[in-house]
């Protein structure tokens, strides 16, 4: 009964079917019909023009997007616990050729305009200090907290005021949209670029960079090739993304994962460290209690000294979630 990560979940059958259907000769790289259709498909989803590039990993999606907004001598404001800071092995520095991550604070791993100002306001406007060029937020955050549309609008307004790029790491964007019940456009706000998660949500090997400023995509295409992410058979990546959009499979999968997480969270009571607003549950547990759960067959990651993280996926079985909920409530 694994709750390690939604990265470990199975590929959805409709994604497999779409890849099989794409298994026919077509133009290489991103010249195939499926890849060429991505711009229009995502434009329909968000209700505005966009340019979409597929890549193989979320790390590449985040870093290639940010590399279009921030020069090597600049900085990107993000939360201290943002994935780009904690879990991407220094990839932002690699892709951005040495640009700095400028770390801000915030409850639930969420940024606020005030937290961003606390980082950027003390910076002198001279060559001796790194100047901010972009803001990156995670929707849903690293602690499974969803930014409300008004929160994103406020950050976007600050970005526009300071002439900063605005990037959204949407590895679990679907889970945030499913929780909020709003439109995808409202859940991304006035961002310049979104890393649209697919792998965690039932995909196999495809993520999308959605550029709401098409000029950024023109730069990113060259950077994608230089980074080794222009795959020769891109139609298989495009097929996964389109399968996710068809019939709102991306939302169906996210709702299933969120429901399983909510059922677990309901059993945690005062042990719960953060409100469950997506598909992650953070629980206060001692080492001995974690041993008890593992002895019952539950797989999960420790989260610091006295906590654990449980992640539900699109295919998490209801009886597994119920069993975990019962096991936690019985501790």
C-alpha cells in the first residue's frame, strides 16, 4: 500500500492508448501533427493564446521556463522550500547559467507579495548586487496548499509593477484546480509561463511548458534543443498531453487523488500539519509510530524528524486509503 509519491503511480490506460495510436510515421521532433496541435488545445483550456513545448521532466520544464525570464546575472524569487530550491539538484543554476535563487518565507510554502517585497526591497539598484528578474510559485505548493485566484492576482500585480517575470510550477496544477473548483485560467493567474504537470497525474514521460507570452517560447525552443530535450519522436510526448486534456482526464485523475488524500487527512485530527488541499497529507508521527505503519504494509516518506508525508495518486485504491486512515486513527 504505497503512498510514497504520485511519481510512482501507474500510467493511465488512456495515455498508453494515445501513445500506441501515435505509433505511426510522422514528422520528427516537434513537427508532427500532435505537437503542432498543442498550442490550440491549451489555448482552449486557458482561454487565451499560448505557445506550448513538451519536455520529459518537470525539472526541465521549470528551468527552461525560468531561463527565458532571467539572465545569468539575475535572480529568481521563490519560497525557501520550493522544489526548484530543494529538490532539483542545482538544475536552476545549471540551466540559468549561474542565476541566483532568492529565497522567501511563507506559511505552507506559499509566497505573498509582502514576502516577496521583503526579499527584493533591500536590494540596491547597482551592479554589486544580484537583481531580481522573475518570481516562481508552486501551484499546489510543496505542502499541498493551493493558491487562490486573488493571491495569484496580487503576486502577478507585483510582478508587473516590478517588471518581473512570473512563473508557476504546476507539477500538481491539476490537483489545485480540482480543489479550487475554478477555471484553469483563474488557477494560473497572470503568469507568463506554467509548467503543466502530467507525469504525476497519470502520464509517463511528458510535461508541458505553457507560455502565455509566445515570444518566450521562441527563446525556449533553442534552449530546449541545447539542453538535450528536443526528442526526435516528440509525437509520443504530445500524445500523452493531449490524452490528458481529452475529456478532462487531467481533472478526473486529480479529483480521484484529492479524494483519497482527503479521506486520509480526515482521520489525522490534530496530527495534521497542513490543511489537505491537493493530494498530499503531512502528518505528525513519531519514529515508533512510523514503524508501526510500515509494519502494516504502508509505504511513505519521512518528513523531517517527527513527521511523514503521504501522497495519493490517480489510481490509489479506496480500500488502501481507508486502511491507512484507520491505521493512523488507531495509533
